C-alpha cells in the first residue's frame, strides 16, 4: 500500500557561501556526525535518504522551504521518488514566486497551509507554526524551526510535530509511524531517534 511521508526545510542549494544552510544550521551527516563539506554533498545525501525511504507510489508532503529558485526546484524535484505535494515556505521559489512551469507542475499553486484528515485524525500542515489559526485545536505538522529547543519533533502539549530535516535525520518520516507512536500520550520527543517522554506518568 502507498504510504504518506512528511518532511520540511530541505533547502536544496539554499545559498552557496558562508551563510548557506550548512553553516547557519550546522548541518551534519547523521551517519558520520560530520558537517557536510559543501552543498553538493548535502543535496546528494538528502536525495539518497529520500529515495531509499520513499517508493514511487508513495505520497510525500514537503512542508515548506524545499528550494530557493524555480531552476533548483525543477532540478531536485525530478530526482526524488514519490508523488509530491508542497506547502509554501518562506524560502521557496525566491520567496514569493508561487508558480512554476515544467512538465509535472504546470501553473502549480502551493498553498500556505492545508488540512489533512487521516485515520480519524485531523492535521494542519503549515510551514511556520506561528501561522496556525487561533481556532485550530488539532495536531499541527510544521517545519521552519530547525534546532530551536522549544520546537522538538513532537511537542504533545502544543500538539505540534516538527518535521524539519534536522529533526528527522534529513529523511521523510512515515505518518503511520508517527501515529503508531501513540502521539496522544507523548509529552516530548526531541528527534525521530529520541526516546519519548510520555505524559500522565506522574
């Protein structure tokens, strides 16, 4: 059966100087714990992790900040498995270009948020959690916050799930796997590799 995956903030080829995402976010290869030597190495590793996890028939939701320019978007999207859906981030398509034109995404429009119902749960997909409507009281799946300690992979109190690359080992994460963690009992989970802190344990 096709699966549903989530990831955010790939930042493929985002800048190429001392302010690039490797330096700004101290990006390290999860297997070696060594900083990526350059953007090409980072991009190649993210493509490898994506394609060994996602099958062509799977669905993938990118929750913003996929790539900075249209050219880079087209270059990388066509190297990645899955049927891909995009939420607009603040570093996508030069920040304000909401349309791209190529064989797969002719005049595609990327929403700033989306509601998604799955297995009797309602999720809101949005890049920056500050943009969540005040009336929303379900789970939020977001990115934007790479390593800020107050935005872990799972914050059960806020009902937030942060799928920024650094929190998920630069690898799309399976929505079924998240749900099967029994997320309603989790108070805190720093990354996909971390142990969970459960609520109601007092």
